[in-house]
């Protein structure tokens, strides 16, 4: 499958809300306080108020359901929705939970993304799907997001 | 983005259900009557009864929402869904791309529960064909 870089996006997560054991797994909601994104065709900041709604499943896989609003440097607002899976060896996941610096190649953190905007300069985002690879840094994930061609 | 082939999925469909204009756009469904899938790690048939629930947006793009059940040749059932888009007006050729997900209880295929995938679709003579790759 062919792809090309769309952007990198770094988010900063505020204190997680640990809802706990719910029927589908363990629910932890991660509010997103800030962030920034940059790519060949667009760049700007991640607005506060989004979040990553996560569910740790019984099989050890973390499902991530992220929604944020981006604001480009020329004032366009973009709605982003991303569904992801994260899993890896127990010692690697434990290191991530401690906030250690962990090589992202040692775990699987991948998401699929959709975008919505009304700004005509960025309308191309409404007509593509994207995939990302995540690097869970201590302050929040860094996503490398590729457009699927 | 690194990927590797997962399956080629061929669907057969019954005539389109034209529900018509609604709050989100024009609602259509493409009922799935069957099909087959084939790949290095799994192969089998598509059970009848699935559907692709579609909205045609004001900009002409089709938003896809499919649910089907796959039956492997060795007796496992796999729930498969995808969201996606088909933009027939994309420059060059239609942009028909999907984001499949899978669920199964069969331990031999549990790897499907742990991956994300991307599909490239085409309207073949006998129905839609999706070449689906695992995102590595």
C-alpha cells in the first residue's frame, strides 16, 4: 500500500481519569491539554479539550479512541478522529506506564484516522484516510501520520 | 507505513437499497450475499447477511460502513467491519479505501484481534474486491 507523510502530531496528556473496571474492560480517559502538528501541507497546534478515551481489554490490548481539534497556522479548524490499538510485551508496557523512554519499535501502537474541515484550503483532508504509528513519550504520544494514497 | 498482505476479499451483492435523502446525506445500502477471501494466513467464504451501510455526502463521496462474517476453511468465524470512503471523482481513478477491523474467538486467528488494516477497493465485474493489508 502506498502512503506519504501527512504530518507528525505531538499531544500533551493531562492527568488521566481512571474510571476503572467497566463491562468492556478497564476505562481510562486521557484529557488532551495541548499539542502541535507539522507536515508538508499543514501545521499548527492541537487545541485543548480533546481527549483519548482508552479501554484496556481482557486480552491485554489497549483500544484508543482519540478526538481532537487542530488549528492551523492560517486559522483553519480541523476535527480529527483516530482509532488505535496498542500492545506489547508486559515489561515494555510496564516501562511505558512508568514514563520511561521506550523504543517504539518494541511495541505495536498504530491508529487509523479521519479528518473533517470546512476550510477550502484543507478540503483534501475530507477525502482521505490515514494511518499512524505512535511513540508514547512520557508527556504524551507522538504520532507519525501517513496519508493512504 | 509498512504493511503486508492479509487477504483479498471478493464480495457479491444484491441490488442496492435506495433509502433516499436523510439528515446526513443520501442513505443507500449494499446487501452482501456472499463472497470469498484468500490470503497466506487465512481463507474461506463470506457468509450471507452482511451489508455495507452507505451515506452519499453532499460532496459526492460515499462513506462506507460494512459488517460481515467470514468463515474460514477450517471452521472459524471472524466478525469483520470497515469504515471507509469511495470518491469516484478523485483525480486519476476512484479513491476507494477502507479501514478494516476484525474480531474472533478462535485462538488460531487471535492475531486478527490485535492488528489494524487498510484496504484498497475496486468494483470488479462480479462485485467489490478489496485488497487488505495488515499495518505493521
